[in-house]
C-alpha cells in the first residue's frame, strides 16, 4: 500500500512538476501574498522579512547558468544491479538532473526508483522510475526541478543524496534498498547552505520547525500556501494538515510531506479552486489549521499541534 501510494502521488506530482516548469518563466502574476501572524508585533516583523525576501530574490541566478559537473561514479553495485552516474545535465523544461546508466545483470525484471532525493540538504520531489528487464541496460535521467531549487534558494547544487529503491517489476516486492549514496558536484565548495526560512513561524517544537512564507492565489490547483519546514528531531518525519479552514469555511487541502532527519523542505499546501468557489471565497484572508506530525517509518503520531491561525496580506 505504501508503495502504491507513492506512485499515485508521483502521477499527481508529474502534473504539478510540468506546470511548475511551464510557469517558471512567466512574470509574477501579482497575486502572491505574505503569510503574517495575527499579532501586530509579529505582523510588522513579517512585513520587514517579506521586504528582505523580495530583495534577495532579485539576486537569484538560475542554477543552470553555472557549469556544474560530476565525476562518473558507480552509485549501486549489488545483486547484479549496477547504477552509474555518468553526467550532470540541464534540461530547459525539466531542470537539472543526473544522467544514469542502469544495468540489470540479475535474473529478474526490476524497477529502479527513489525513496528520497535530497539536494543541498533540501528534500526535492523526484519522478524517477525505470523498469529494466533481466540482462538489459538503460540510460535514464533523474531530474530535480529548477523551480524547487529556486524556491529553496539554491543557486549552486553541490551535494545530491539519493535513496534508491529496487523492486520486482511484477510483484512490486522490494528486492533491496541500498544505503544512501552521495554525489558531490564541482560546485560543492560554494554550494548554498543558508536556510530560506524568511516568513512567519507557525510551529517550533521538539526539533520540528514550520514557517509560513507566502500564499499564491494563482497556483496550478487554485491556491497554494508556501511553507518552509525543518526537521532536527532525530527521526524521519511526515507532516500533514488537519481541520483546515479558510475564512471560516472548512477545506480539503492537499498536503503531505516527508522530511528526513537533519533536512529541510520547501513545500506548499494546495487549496483547490472548487473548494474556494463552493464557499464563495475570492481571496484568502484568514487560515486556521492543525499540523499532524508522525514517524515516517512507523506512522505513529509524534505530535498534533493546537489550532494555528494566520492571515495574509
């Protein structure tokens, strides 16, 4: 079930990934608001932070402009499965990625995918999955979205961590999960490490920190609430949203993210246009929600936040 949900999610992410890539070259729609606290003093701080964030964005340089390279290296060599990183590539639509040579010298058909992809300590959505018949090879590319890199404030990609997942193509049973492999690029010494955490802090407890950054009222699904998330809890965690309302009306948001220990993420809560239209909401003014935080491996609850309320401007 866990594996099936991952691929259902991947199909949904594919649509979002393509939409993000297509929209990344468009000018600002002017329909983005900042997340602010309902407390006056915090609101003023958020206004100042928002101004600083705007200035920082002007200095952003597309990571594709840098001539990033990697050394060819074997990432996986186990039970007849060999994965070799051959080249760092950049695609105009899909963004940056690692070109891989996949070899299946085993006696069974397998599919190679990822449990997690991490760039400069930021969790990045991957859409990588390749079926390799027994005795065959394939050249594939594992992409990480340039739009997501920009959202994280990453100009120089220096470190890429990949958790591969190899499973039987027919039964979906796990063949093996290799240890995390780490690729250092030519930009490793100059890679970006400063957290892009400017915004209004919504939650900070037991090593889990969540910051509300902005609300985009012209996102792919309808409206998106952009979050910065950081996990220093000592375990891999999943975070979802419960009991969310907008302007006092209950919503059915789309949000579920996994953050490995010691890592960060830029993700958003999607609010569907149909939900907003059904309740006559033309602009998001106030949001209330609860965060559900759980162990990503056992699914046991770590914490359920109290209701958190914030506004936009």
